[in-house]
């Protein structure tokens, strides 16, 4: 992954996770907006985890450390 692309993906995922987490305390639990904000938070955290995993994997490959595939 290109470093600039990884940084951009990380920033976007963090922004969406942060903004949806900020909204959650102010929304009613039985409203559709709460469900949308919760789903946005879950998907952005999942995307953030994938980006972090991929960047760390690429760093190991660049350093010549063998990567264990499962």
C-alpha cells in the first residue's frame, strides 16, 4: 500500500469513527439515527483495523521480515 494512500485511509476511518462516537451520547436509543451512527462507528472501526493491519504487514514485508500467512 502506498504510504500516502494508507495515511489517507487512516485519516478518513479515524474521522468517521470519531464523529459517529461523538454523536452517540446525544441520540435517543430507539431512533433510526442511533442505529445509523452505531453502524457507522462499527464499520469505521473495522475499516480502521484493516488499514492498520495492512500497513503493519507492508512494513514487515519492506523490512524483509517473513510474514506468516494463515
